[in-house]
C-alpha cells in the first residue's frame, strides 16, 4: 500500500541578514529587498530558529511581524532570515 503525505511547499522569496530595526518595524533590511513580500508571508529567522507571519509591510525595507512560535520581536541586527511566500502556487 502506498502512502502519500501532502505537505505544502512554500516558494522562497528572498533571504538576508537583518539590520537594526527602525521603529515600529520588527524586521529591517536595506535596498528595497521586501518589494515582493506580502502580508501573510512566512519569515524564518534561522539564527534562532523562530517563525513569524508578515503582519504588515511598512515599506520595501521594513516589516511588522506576528510571532508563530513565541519568537521575539523586533529581530535585532545580524540575524539570518528567509521569507517564503504564503500565496504562491
């Protein structure tokens, strides 16, 4: 008997390293890197293995986040992160 597990695959939008956040942002990076990020996308802060949802996009350099696993916001400078699309098919 064959068994299959249906696991959704999220497309990687971008990855980077955080810089000191600019209030009220929870995640800041430079160079308009969040241009393709949308509300509801998933942020994996891989340095401490914490997950967040994008709550709002302030601009293309600043995001506000909602913690999914008790993660701490804001994400301080020097943390590696990956952002995955929650809407791409």
